[in-house]
């Protein structure tokens, strides 16, 4: 059953791919819909998505953390981008993918009218696709996003960020400029590959994701990027343990089974 237009929900499709419905907008994060396969890059998809592109319904916009890696944008996802009214990503993604992609520098914003007339603001925020102090050049160009607006639950989408420091800096600015973070969508899984930085984590480890959640202090945490690909070295079970150690396991949204619409609950005092 489709959620109502006033719902605040998440539907996990697999890996980092999910649909958020906020203020009536249906927002697709990092579209990857291929069946299991191995890619020339060496990445391998190990689990099928909950459903294919034909089962997602109408999408108002895509938030694409980056286009360089198959787990964030695969072959089916690339085809889908041409059918979506608005795609927000990095400046490099616009150069590589074309003019149907809007590239945002960090802290640049785009406003979108939601059904019913509400204005939803999407802001690109910094992300670091590897350890602090490392510059991976164009291959490591990634972005996170903040979704905000009057009557909109402020939502942080980390993208492929591995740095607790960067996430804290983003969180501090969100709190100063907008207010408390309602929901944090965190890409975890501690992605690793011998070909890049000698197996250093390229996304948040479970312990680091729990530290980010503690720092941001959101009402809910949506954990993505922990399944379906061979480069993820930590799963959702290790994430739960790390959140339990921080005393915040109750904030994690249980996304199993994949494909089921999860209600993120009533949000109060939005102004």
C-alpha cells in the first residue's frame, strides 16, 4: 500500500538506495536497481533489490551522493535519471552525466515546491569518502544533503561520508542555521577495497555511525549502505551493537524486510 501524501516514511530498496517521502515529495536516494552482477570496476552486487525501477512509482527528485561508483549509481539507475524531474548531485556528476543533473557545491541549495504548496529546501553538505586528511581527487568527490523547510522534519543524508569530524561539523551548522536534526540517514557498512587506500574504510564504520548519531542527536536514524554489495565490511547487526553501546539503539529504524514502507512517526513542533 502506498503511504499517504502527508506521511514521513522510508522504503529501503537495498544498499544505499531508498525512497524518503517528506512533505508529500517522493525522494529517491542513490538509485541502484540492477540484479546481482559483477562490474568491471570489481564491485559486485550480491543481493537483488527489493523491487526494480518499475515498482517504485512516481519520483519527484533524486539525491545522488555521487556517480562514480556502481553501488551508488548502477546501470539501471543511470537510465532512471532521465525520467526524474530533478536530480541533485555533485558538480562533477553534472559534467559526467549531463545537463539533466544539477550539480551543487557544498552549502548551495535548491528549493522544491511540494504537493500542497510547502517549500522544501535541499542543501548540499560536505562529505569525505575516506579517512580524514585524504584527498581522493575526482574519484572521491561526494556530497551529503540536508532536507529542511517550514513544517518539514530536518533530515540529514550523509552520503558516502566516512568522517565523524565532517558529520559533526555539518550537524553543528544545521543546528545553528536551521535547528535540531529530526532524522539522520547514515551510510554505514565500512566500505573497503584493497584497490583504494589499502582497505581503509570509505564510509562510516558501525562505531563511527553511532558516534555521529550521538553527536547529531536525531529523533530517528535510518541506517543504509550495509547490505547487497561485496565491499561492505560491516552489517546492520554490528551497527545495532554499536548503537546499543552508545545507549541509542532505540533510535534506529528497522528497515527489514527491504521494500516495506516504514513510518518514521509523528514529528512535533515543526513551526
